[in-house]
C-alpha cells in the first residue's frame, strides 16, 4: 500500500445494488489494497434531492445499511475509514471557500445534474444541486485524496474537483493534490426494466442484500427482446439487459457464449436464459450474503466503525481547513484585528 489516499462513497438513500457494484464498489475493493481508503457517507449530498424530515430521519439507518453492504462486498474495516459527512462541519466551510473558484456557467454544463433533478422530479434546479460538484470537491480535497474511483456519470463532477484544486494551488500556493480518476470496467449498469441506468428511484435494481428468491423473481421479470414472441424466434443479444447482466455477473463464459449463440438462432427460450442468469447472480451474491451475516452478528460494530471513522476524519479535516485558511490569508486577517483589540484593551486597562 502507498501513502496515497482514495476517496469514494455514496449518498445514504438506501441499500446498495448491483449497479453500485459495477460502477464503483468493485474498484474500491481492488484499490483498497493499493491506497489508504476513505469512504464518505454523503448525507449532505442526499439533501439536494431528498430533504424532507422523513428522509433525514432515515439517514442513520441507511448509513448503517450502506456500510454493511460495503463490508459484505469486500471492503475491509481495517483498511477503510467510513465517515458521516454532516458530522464534519468543516467540509461546509471548504465548500463555501471553493464556490468562489468556479462559475455558474461551468456547473450548468454538467449534464448529469439535469438528470439528477429530473430523476428527483424537480422542475427547477435547486441551488444545492447546482453546487453538488463543488461540495463533492470539498469532500475529496478535505482528505487530500489522490484517487477517486467513479462511474461514468460522475466523471464531470470529479473534473470540477481537479479544476478547483489547480485554481486554489495557483492562487494560494500548493495545498492540494490534483486527484486522478479511476474508471470501472463496466461504468454503468442497465436497469432490469431496460432503462439506461439501474436506479433505486426507478425500482429497477437488484440489491446486494436481496435473497436468492428475490433475485429469481426480479430476473424472471426482466426486460428482454420485445420482438421475440416465441422461443423459436431468433433474438437480439446486443443491448439485451439479460445478456448484459450475464456478461457482468456470470462466472461461466462458456455458458454465456452458448446461450448467446442459441438465443440468436432461436433455439433457447427466455425462461432458460433467465433461470441461468438468476443462478449466476446468486452465485455471485452468496459470499456477499455470508459476509453480511457475519458482520450483522456483531451488534454495534457498524455504528462503532462509523463513529470512530468520523471522529478520526474530522481531526484531519480540521487540520486541512487550518492550512487552507493560512494559505489564503484568512487566518491572518482576524488575527490582526484580534491583536489590535487586545492591545487596545490592555492600554485602556492601564490607563484606568
């Protein structure tokens, strides 16, 4: 392991799913052996689209489930630091300072922000959502991360972080590393209903915590080639969600190749293709289920991991904010006023 750091994480809006796994978790599991790993539970980001009291009341439970899913997927607690974003107010201070290093037109050019607003049924762009990439820059730079593993939809966000780091360093001196992006091999996963992206809000996902029976039911209902009305009709493999999932999760490539050949020839039915996909996904999820059960069997462990990680991270972030304020000269401005005020007080006391 190097002395460089990786920062990644998710909004605590619910359990993690296979789309999260291929988009970032698989990379996290691999890269935790190469980098010091920080995993943010980004509840302030959640507020940009889900900010009702009922949403906020679910943060702790969702954060706990998210950490459980991450540990079950292979993140090792001795290698990773989990922390709750809202418990570190200094991140908000960095966000305020960074807002002055980027323009509104630059943020408006990020297409994924409009998609996020649309997914959340927002008719107009909330101010916080427009500034989402700036807060993300504060998340990344507050721990001086060198590497950020992301899915395709977050590339533009991290590029904003890189621009802000370079701009800050240019104006105030070398303070931050310029983080590098690491892209997953399958950067996005199509939804089970054929939509372009697996999304909790669309209800088209398979969760890492789903039981074997839940997986079978979801796979049986998956969208497939709509033009294939009978098993003897040649079907299309390209863009077919069932085969996209086979390619991503089936550990038997010979079986996948055989199914594709027969599907295109019209000699295999959707039922067999889906049954074998469900079996493959369950083989993939079985060790994840076993690890999750082992962590769940230790009451309070996940809460302890989050609290200790948050407190440790806050101490680091406080030091970074001190360095930032010193580099910008903000600390000096108040110190000058304070010293003059103290001298005036002493003088007045001496004369009285």
